[in-house]
């Protein structure tokens, strides 16, 4: 087994839908944001083994701070408002290696 990471970066978007009235990422544009990120990473030819993987996730249990996503292997958590924020995370963190402090949770 290789010590190399299968993906250079692995991003999980919380898409949790809550039925009890508490905040949830699904009601804050999480699906649209995840689809945008996946599409953009493909357009940049940065998807696949050894590159970047964009995934959907169930509840990441931080919906009150969200919508949220987490980037591994660093374990950096972000919130976002729109696709401009997603693009900033892609450009600065995923491609540039710099944490986007203003979006970090």
C-alpha cells in the first residue's frame, strides 16, 4: 500500500436536511455550492486520483455555523454564502495552498 494520498485534497460539503426546524445546510444553498465546486474542478482538469475530489456528505454536525464544508487532509472547515466564496476557496486553498481566513470556521 502506498503512503501517497489517493486525493491531494478531499472536500466534503454538508448537504444535511433537518426536519426539526434547526438550521441545516440544505436550506442554505449547499447543493448548488457543491455542484458548482465539482463543475469548476472538472473545468480546471483538477478532478480525479492524485488531484481534488468534491463530495457530498450527510450531516457534519456544524450546520449552525453553516452552510459548511471541510477540506482534507488539512481538516480546514469553511462556511460560505455564494459561489464567489466557493471560487475563493478553490482558487486560494485548493489550488494555491492558502487558507481563506475570512471563511474559516
